[in-house]
C-alpha cells in the first residue's frame, strides 16, 4: 500500500517505512489493525463537511467497456468534500464480495457520516424531524421517535437511513427517472447486482471509521477501505485491475449479454433487507477466479432494520410518482419506507420478471 504518513499521527516520522511494511506483513498486519481500530467513539465530520451534502460520484457498470479501477495497490485517499481528488474509482472484483462499484461504496459511506451529523444536530435542537434531500426530485422527512439515542444507536440509525434512502434512487431509476432527463436512460442500472452490496460495504466501513478516535473521518475511511480491499491482506480479497477485466469478460452471457448496441444485466439484486438480515454477493465461479485464495462469500449486513429507531417518509416529485405510489399501495401520496418498501420491491420483482428470464432474480 502507498500510504501518506499523515494517516498515522501518533507515530514518529522515521517509522513510515515500518508502517508500510507492517501493512504487507501477515503477522504484523493484525497488530497494526488493533492499534488503529477502537470501539471508543471517534471524530465527527468537520463543521464544513457536516453542512455539505455528500457529492455525487460517477459510478461504473460490470461490463468490459465501462470504467475499471485504475490502481492495483490501493484506492488512494478518501475525500468527503473533494471527491474529484480521490485517486481511484470504478469497478473492482473481490474474491469474497464479487463486483464492487467504488463510487457507490464511497457514497454509502459519506451519507452515513452525513446522517450521523444530522441526527446529532436534531438531538441537540430537540427536534424529532429531519428534512433531507434525495438523489432526484423527492422530499424526505426522517422522524425520530425519541431523542435519547446513544452513540451506537446514532450510527446504526444513520446506517439504516443511508441504505434505504440510497435504495430509493434504485427505485426511481427502475421506474424511469434519470438525472439525464431522458426516460429510462438509467433503468438498466436499477437494482444491478453490485450496487446494493457496494452501498452496504461502504456503510459498514463508515460505521467503523466513525468509531475511530485517532483519525479524522477521511483518514479513518482511507484506512478502513484499505483494510477491506487491499490486495495483500484485505478482508474481501481484491484482485488486480488486469484480473478484474478478465473476470468481467468471462461472465458475458452468464451475468450480462449484448444485444445490438445495448448491454443487459441477466441478474437483478432486489434483496433490500425487508426479508433478510444479510445480503450475499454474486460471485464468479468459473476458471477466471482460480487464483483466489478464498471464494467463501462475505455477506453484507443490513443495519437497524425493524428496530424502530427512525421512520422515513418520501414524497416523490417525479413524473413516475403515480405509478410508484400505486404499486406501493399508498393512498396518502407518500412512501413510508417501513410500511411500503416491501410491497414496492415485490412490484419491482414482478416487473423484472416481465423484462428478464425467470432466473433473473437473485435468491435471498
């Protein structure tokens, strides 16, 4: 890993090389993890970060002609405020987590941190309601039933909010809304098999980073993502850029197919946590992954489901709103996540079966 030394503030400058070696040593690596990780509650976002909505990042699709991750060794520095300065983005493949979109992962992380700040602000002001924005024209109100949340509950509530509000974007794109203002332009990417898993891994990483009292949020996120995704000792066993390309090409006809100038997913991921506590990744099982040390799946966890920590109401303001409300069975003009998401995702699953083969829905 190519680490900037400022991420290890408690070390003397002349130990940089020792730290870098430790990150690559299978014996010393767990010791370094223990020194940097903590269950005490860490640093919040800076005042400037807390007042700024997370920035949009350009995602990728798991097709050969889309954006691959550029770096083989590390993902560079995470940057909440200046995502354009992040050194790496794009698609990676991991032996235990399948395809991961780094843009979606970072977005999941930053929204978790942002909502932690929003919850703390609401508690400080004695307010049980938070007005939030969505990726797309919708208004969102998050309601806190009580304000005596401890730090664990604040982070878990923020993780729940991040996952479910980002999932709203999956719904709106599936129903035809597009930031490009072209109907159905992003429908293909709605509920793709890597997006929700990528969000959840980022949300998990943010939960860890927000509990690290030694590093700032950006520094802790850089550290946590390396711990998960570096090629030497990463929890998910990331493969090289070259191998990611090979693996992506190897699943043509199995995971996706070309038709004329268009490419279609052959699988859709609709497990959004309403019927399961965990999400299994879609792993490649052909000879292209023969170099993986482990192909045991690393499930992602849904946070805060059914704990009653928060209630989220969405008022869609897109052309497709009537169809969405009808499919959800809503008669009050809003989508209440805790009430309506399960019905709405069932409608999406029926719709998917009309577009794709009956095997298109990943089981959960």
